């Protein structure tokens, strides 16, 4: 059954695009989670919704307008935080609500929801064209290249900005660059899970990996594996069961997370029982 599915060109494109997006989402998401900016992906997806609405309203390719609007909004949010000295979660809330409001107003002005808009809201990975695949591969390669170049500095800044600044790193420039590539990653992910579920793909695999209590590099590798596995299984299940790919992908990631949490809890209980047995044996 699986090999028969892989014979279709659209499934091949969906899986390749999905795995690439899964990898960059998990890597970017790990830094966001560790920086306590887990909701950034959600905020940027809502801003992207506003950008998509602008594209549909002006008859411009929606993903291009989403790219521009999201990057400008992300940089604006960072500037707002520096200028107004407001907490990161408050700035994210402003971005989220304003982006969504802009989208709703423009959609209402352009005549309401259309089929194209629903594909951006809920994802359409099985409809990825060759052009979409090329764009996703190029964007993913650029994101991975930038991350590899600033990896040491970004890791330092993620764990301790003050110490990184004292150590001579340009914290502001690193943060700006990271915000831009995070925004680009969110836009690239719209085809996979849609505007409404992007934050799930960014956050869930990383939370699952972090619960395993490994080092930073191992956590990143585990997160990429979980994310890629969720995408592959979700796409195949969605095709077999004729359900939305985005929902199947996120539910798969959720199932892996719950399994990891329950597994860790079970291991702890077994270890505690072993310790109690040893205590009783020694007392005897």
C-alpha cells in the first residue's frame, strides 16, 4: 500500500516538501521554545493571514505578500519591544490580534472566504506543485545555511543574552536575523499545515524532545526525527483515510507527545518501585 502511494508524483512532492519543512520548523522551533517564544509561530501565522488577505485583495500572489508583511511585522515587533520596553508575550499578543484583524477586514472587503483562502488556512500539501517544491527547497536550504553560520552565537544568545553581550556578540543583530528566518520558515510552512496549525508543528516536536532530557544537540536531532515522522505518517494516513493532511500531521505529533510523556511517567514509576524493593531487601 505504502509503495503504491509513493508511485504518485503528487505524493512524492508532498513528502519531500513536508520533510524539509518539518526539519526547518523543528530547528527554528527549538530556539523559540528555549527562548520562551513558543507563541511566536502562532503570531506570525496570523500576520501571514493578513498578508495573504492583502495578496488576494490586490491580486498579487498571496505567499509573496505574506513574506513581506510577516518579515516587516516581525522586525516591527522587535523594535516595539526595544522602544516601549514591553514583555515579549505582550508584543506577540499585539502582533497576533492585529494580523488577524487585518486579514478579516480585507477578506470581508474582497467578498468573503474563497477556496484559495481555505487552502492557506488549513494547508494543501497534497496540491504542492513543482514550482512550490522548488521554492520550499530553496527557502529550506537558505534557512539551514544561515542557522549553521550563526549556530554558536544563536545558541549562546538563546541561553544567556546578557552573557553573550558581555562576550562581544552582537545580540541585537543575531536576534533580528533569527526573527527574519523564523518568519520565513512560518510562511514556507503554510502549504503544509496551513495558517491555523503552524505553531503546533513548531512547538510539539520540540516539547516532546525536551521531555526526554537529552543534551541540546541530541534534543535537536530527536525533534527533527519526530517532526519528519509526524509529517510522513500524517500525509500517508490522510491519503488512505481521505482526511485533511494538516490535521493528520498535527494529531500524529500530538500522539507522539502523549506517548513520550506517558512513557516517561511509566519509567519513573518503575524506577521508584525498584528503589522501594531494594530498600526492603536491604532492611531484611
